[in-house]
C-alpha cells in the first residue's frame, strides 16, 4: 500500500539551510547544535534549498533565527538577503518571520516598517522571548505590534523551553520564564485584533498554552521543533478534538527531515481529515492565498 502523504504541506516555521541564513552562526552556537540536536552543520546553496522544498512538495515561512545583537546595517542586509532569495523562489518560500530586537527602539520600528512595506510574501514579526530575554508582553514591543496591526501582519511568539543555552552552566544566561504562555495571553488580550501564532510545543507549560488557545480566538499554534511522538498527552488529545482547527505544521528544517515528520504524524493515529488540517488547511484558513 502506498504511504499516505498530505495533499499539500505548508510549513509554518523552518530555518535556512544556507551558510548565510543558517540559524547557528557563532562557534558557541554551532557547538550547541552538536550537543543538543546531535547533528553537525551542513550547508546548501539557496537554489538547492529551494529545490529540496519543491521536491518535497513544501511551501514554507523561513526564520533567520535569533541573532546576537548586531549593528542595524547588518540586520538590514540580512533581511534584504532573505527578501532577495524569496523573490527568486516565491513558489516555495512563502515569506519570513523576522526577529527584531525591541531594545533597538526607533531603529527597530523603522526596520520593521521597512520590511512590512516591501509587501513581499508573508512578513511577520518573530518574538523569541527567552532568545532575547525579553518577554512578548514587554512594553518595548508595543510599537512593533502596532505596526503589525496596521499592516495586518501576524506575530509569531515562541513558547516553551529552547535549545539556546541548554545544558550549559546557568543555561548561558537564557531565562526560560520569558517564553511562558502567560505572555501570549497578555498580548492577545491587549491586542484582540492582532493575529498571533504561538510557536513550538510549550513544554513544560503545555496545559497553560492549551488554556490560552481555547480562551483567545486570535491565537493559533504551530508546533515546530518536536516530533509529535514526544508531545504531551494532553496536547495529543486536543489536536484531534478542540484544537483540530488551530494547530499547524512546522518542521524546523534543516534540523528535521520532512519524511520523518510525516511518518511520525501519521503514526500517532490521527484521521486524515485532522492531518490535512495540520499540514495545510488550517494555515490556508489563517492566511488565505498566501498559504496556497
């Protein structure tokens, strides 16, 4: 019997496989990849990355990752690199999640406005929480959220634990509490018209995240970075029940292979209707033609 595959795959969150776009850049970050993900960096060209998405039948939103503070000129150049690559491969790269440090103040606001103004694919603000040690509910994000509201752009807010600093003394200064789902709840209540995508399984606060999703209609959920085999029992249950129309697929390429994730999702016993929701239908409901 032929193995099941979804009709389409919309990947809500993956990274870049190219040298310039790779999520880990410094020697410390690359060593952390080997320690946490038990893999070594392997880079591909922009064209090869796009061809991999085509061959796998994937359309993806890509995240450049949480970068160390850099001069704004370097930030702009990296964003322009992402836009230029997307323009060449718009059939498989749907858009970008952009991490912009709110502590840059007016420079952050200007850069987000510039990127949103390009109107090139789907452009959303990524809020890393523990990545910057700045909570999504921090007042510094307010002007960035206002820009997203005006542009009708989504905001991705990362929740749960992170591989950044994992296993190092003091977690290398990363404070996990900044990625607690309560910050998503506060932002969603403050900005009810803002489209919010909570990002990653929210362990060890998964029950809290489920409560926020069920309570706040403007919050959606993408679950990159984990195989569904390791989701908590309550999340597995709710995916087939009350969250069947709110949970969306994220792969975390190049850390995970699509073939493995498809097989793992199918092995959990979900019906095909639920799986089609996860792999593409829910994203299409949320983003319309941008997800097709």
